[in-house]
C-alpha cells in the first residue's frame, strides 16, 4: 500500500520560463548556430543522463571553480552534439555563458497544486527530493509549495545526490515509511528511477514533453493527473 509520494523538483513540478531549450536556442543563435527547440528537448534527455553519470563520479557542485567551468563547457559541447551541432570546446563555453545570462523565473505546472491537494486528501504523505546546490526551502516558499509538503530535501544539505540511495533513505526516515510504501516521481532515468529502485521505492517517470520511452520496471506519466490514476491501480 502506498503511504507516501516523493517528487523531484525541476521539470517534474516546476519549470523555468523561458524554458531551458528556448534559452539554449537563443544562445546558439547568438553564437552563429541554428537549432530547433525539439532537437534541444531530445538532447536534454541524453544530457541529463550524461550529467548524472559524471556527477556520480565526483560532485560537480563541489569541484574547484576552474574544474567546474571546464565541466560545464564539456557538458554543453555534449548537449549540442546530441542536438546535431558540432562546436569547439571554446564555442561551447561561450554558448553556455550566454545561456546562463538570459533571465528566467520558476513556475509551477498547472497540475501541481490541485494534485498535491488530492494526494493530501487521500491521506498520503508528500515529500520533495531535489539535486540542488542550495537549500530548497526558499524555492518551496516562493512557489507556495511549503504547506503541501511534509519534507523538502536538497542534496547540498543532505550530503548525497540522487541516484545515491542514501538521499532516498533519509527521505523515507523523515516520513516514517518503508521503500515499498512509497512512490517517487521524477523526469530523469538515472537519478530518479534508478535511485528510487535501489531502496525499493516504486519509480514513476514523468515525461511532460512526450519524448522519453518508458524504462522497464517503471510507470510512465505525462502529467500529474495521471499519477492519481496510477495510484488507484497500485496495490
């Protein structure tokens, strides 16, 4: 029986406006490259896995400044390759700097608050688990999420990053539930799905862009309303 639902943050319950793909497109255009938003969406699916695998080798957020900047350039170059663009490492670094320079704000998806209210109405505990280089309390307050959550965990505070099973174990302990009694919803296979499975949590891939395949042993939804339907069929 499911007693708790954990949620990822970015691209699961909130998004940047303008989107990362739109800002990447503008940064590429400024650097003399044209690429479609759809190509960048597909590229980010692969880029997120690349980031997670590299981050598991060493925490990117804790790298010395020079090493971290070098990684960002490599990541950008890989991302653009997945979108069909070939750039030098210097060009990739310039595009990434341009991407970061565009202003953006965080917004909740329209389905988040009503679905959280329904989860609470069903007596479920609700938690947030985010790989983040800062505490998420201020973000939750800004997005009016705090009243809907029983716990909000940031990797920079906990000391472990998804897919490390220890961050999921900390979340389970906070809510007083066992792995098989919980679901975790996230948009990244390696960090969210693999991490949740490692501690027996039922994983659910949320694919809001409709571009990802459903991995084995995992549910797949395209919005949070479908999570409510999935919970109805769970033992």
